[in-house]
């Protein structure tokens, strides 16, 4: 069921954000290649939240219940592909699951002990099952309101679309104010982060690991309208994989530049980022920064290690001989940084689906290091707090087996009245601790600027 819509994404979001479970997968850059489509949805038919072995299932019109279940098993049940009618000419996602997977779900997949103390925070996984989607094609300039319907559900789907169209025709609610109630403070001060880098270098020199991604978290408290903050973030940092996920107590405001996994028609693509420089203050210095990154042996080595790791991960679920690297060390510019990006592709084996692909590759190698399991163990030792949503994935998973996902970096996490912003970088043999800390702050700069801008 499809209806055309004539409205810009920001206008639509201003009207739909008042709905329960509103989500916006927001491609505000890169329409020619990665950021062609944006998606909005709300009022999920069911919302699932996983914490440890507890799974809360909350139907839209019914009582919530809690069961014991592994989060991955629940995702596999709800994300199982179904037969759907082909709809040529429309965006690939037309209804299904939208949500996030926290980094710590990797403990269910790999031998990583849980030694970091558990603190109150967001669930390990939250996703909604969405019946209608507002999809935007940024190349053609077209938009469609689509509804997925099961057998005998056409009347309900029509009613949903009527309701959404009425909201889109109504005046938008103005964004309110947003402010921090205290200044952001890192859980790992600069000297402690540098000491953690030195310890990681000891592991590298001993041959335990080749690379590890170390991060630190800035924490604050907030008050007001989080959509105002997201509006500032998407203006400060246009990216292909922006996202605004409002799951009530937990909200994710993401400006991620990095595709994790895309699956369409059996074709798999991942685009790891490794290698970063800040943008220059002027045209000349900007060109110099870009050239320095392109010719940096250190950054190319970091990138190559992760490409090899992801080739191995994809090889676990892709057809033999199909995993390839069509692009290496591509330079991509964003509002505040340059990145080195590579592309790894493959063809998923018959009988496997998006959750099998996620399980084979999660967490993304670009945010762990290599070898992956040992790097995750080092992260567990050297970082003082669990990562939560950071370095996990934000995803859309269609009923037909389509999936698009991003790495949850450059992401502000709101939980209750608390605000988290985490940033990290790859530590390799020739890393310099102070420079590594500076790189993390460069990555956090756009989010911090957005916070400062809306906080006045």
C-alpha cells in the first residue's frame, strides 16, 4: 500500500516526532552513493527491549510482558524474512524492524568476560516493529508513505495511512529549548586515557594484538526538547547515516558517517572507516590535511587490518569466492573530519538472512580492533564503563530480508536526564597517546558544537 507525499524530511519530522516510538533514519549527505534514502516511522506495532537475559515485549494495544530470552534469538524470531510482493521503483525499506543493538551484545557471541561494572543505563537492544514508513528518495526528490499489511489487514493499513496523512497536513509543533544542566565531564580524563593507550601499546609490542579501539565517554545532564538538539546536530554534521530514535526513556541522536552492513537481494556491503584527520581552517590547510591522511602509512595500515578482519567475518556467511575489496583507502570528507574508507562486499549464502550476517560481524571490526576477540578483552580491561549503544549498530530490517545498518559512533545517547557522548580511536604500534586523545576530541567536535549551539 503506497501513497505519494510532497514534503521535505525536516518538515515531516517536525510533525511526526510527537508520536510514540518516532524514528528517523536521516541521510543528510551522500545521496549519490550511500545516503540516497531517508526513512521515518512511528507507533510501532510491538516494541522489544532486551537487558541481559530479560526481554520485554510491549504491543501497541495490549499489556507488556517479560520473558527470558537471548537478545539475538529474539531478533532472529522477529526479523525472520517473509515472502512479500515486489514493489519496483520504491525505496528498499517499506516496513519492518528499526532500532539499535548495543556493543555489549557482543558478549553473547564472543568469549569476552563482563568485568566492567554494570551501571544503570539504556537497554542492550531496543527495536520496534513498524507497519508504516515514510520514505524519501533524495536523488529523485520523491517521497512515499507505505504500509506493510498481512493477510486481512488492508483496512487497518488504510486507517494508519489516513492518520499519518492528517498529521502531515496539520501545523508542526515548534521545537522547544534544549540545555545542559552541567558541563560535560569525561569518565576518563586525558592523562588516564593516555595511560590506557600506553597499556594498549604494551599489548601490541607483546604480540597480543595488532590494533585496538580505545574510547572515553563524556557525561552530562540535560533538560528540554531533544529534537532541538538533533536539529542542531544534523545541521552541524550532515552524514549519510544520521538517526533520531525516540524510545521513551532512551533516545539516540546519531551523526554516524559509517555504514556497518547493508544487505539487499543477497548482496552484502560493509564500508569500514579507519584513518582520520581534522578539516583545515582554510582551503590550503584542508588540502594538506587530506593529503597527509592519504599518504599516511600508519592510517593505511590501520585500515588494511580492519579490511582483512571484515573479509574474514563476511567469509563466515558469504558464498565461497564472493568476498572482495572493490575499493581501498578512499578519501571522504565530512563537516569536521577527513576519513579513509574501504569497501568489502560478498554474496550471502543461500538460506541465511540479515540476523545471520549481523551475528557473524558484530561488533564491527572498525570499533574493536584485531584480532577481534582479544581486542575486545583489552577494551574490557582498559575502559572504565560499558559502552552501551556506542559502537553497536543502528539498523532497519525489512520484512523481505533487506537490511541497512550503521556503526553507532558520533552519537549522543540520552537516558533519563543523563547525556552521554563517546569517542574513540585506533591504537597501533606507532600511536602517540596525546595525539590519539586529540583525535577522539576531533571526532566529538560536531556533537559538542551542536550541544553548545542549542544550549545558547
